């Protein structure tokens, strides 16, 4: 785990989209706020429907995952790594329940920005306000892609929608950042259906698969 010092936290915040072109005094002040930085142990629940803080979380180190639990089934919603932001649904709302459960997959360092701090930053710096709006817009697009994925009629359609939503590396490949079991759970299908869907898409020349590296043609 990375050392928790103000310089390390400053570097994480400076590189986070939320603080792009934001006044360095704001970033410096937050990086030196010892109450804002928390150590979260592996397996610890950060947010839950009935237990959460009205704060944005920024991952400074480690990995945490958002999931939705229904009965005995757990569906992976998202994964957060260094510089990723979560908790927007906890801000500026009167709701008493959070929308999902966020758990530390490994030991994590999380920077929390309280609602009061977010309001202060929005008032003081228009770039922060703009970045926050962009972040919320990206979340809407992300959720729309989720809806498209879960309403897709066939496993092949679900897999293809998922792959379209993933980052593409400079070499043109999409790398699955999770194991097949977690991916199957995230898509709401069995592992057998997932493997059949991947084989089917490859036979239709809609993907090229080599291990966990998958290439999508430009016209897909």
C-alpha cells in the first residue's frame, strides 16, 4: 500500500479528472486534511445501502468494487482504482439509502470529500464545478450503457455491449480487467453462457480473442 503523506495524496488529486485545472491551493488544502484520508482494510465495506457518508470517495491506492446484492445473488456494477471517483449518489440528495454496496477488494487508501467541501469547491472554483458536471454526465452515460447491457436480448448482445463500454488500449485491444466468473455475474449470465457467447462472437468475426485480450473491429 502506498504511504499516506500529503505529497502522495496531492499527486493523486492533481491527476484526478475532478481537479483538472483547479486552483492548486484547493488541492493542497485537501491533501493536507488528515480527516479526509482513510485506510480501508481488504474486505471492509466502505458504503452500504443503510450505512454511508455524504461524501465523494477518490481511490488513492488499491481497488474497491461496487456491487448490488439481491437474495443470494451479487452483481458486480463497477470497479474503482487509483484516481477513480465514487459516491456521487450520496451527495445532494434527501434519500436515506445508498444505491449499492462498495467493498475494498484489497487494502485501500480513500480520500473523502464531504458534501460541505464539495459545495465550497464548487463556489470557489468554476473548473471544479465544470469537472463535477462532466463527471455526473459520464455517470449517466455509464448507467445508460448498463441498461443497454442488461436489456440486451441475447448473451452475445450483452457481452458485445460490455466490451464496447471498456477502455481501448493504444494497440486497439480491449483488456478484460476481471475474471470470467465476475464478468458472468456482472452480465447476469452463467460462465458457460459467457464462454459460448465469446466463441460465437469470434466465429462471427465480431471479436478477436486471445486470452483476456479482445480486439473489436472498427465498424462494430
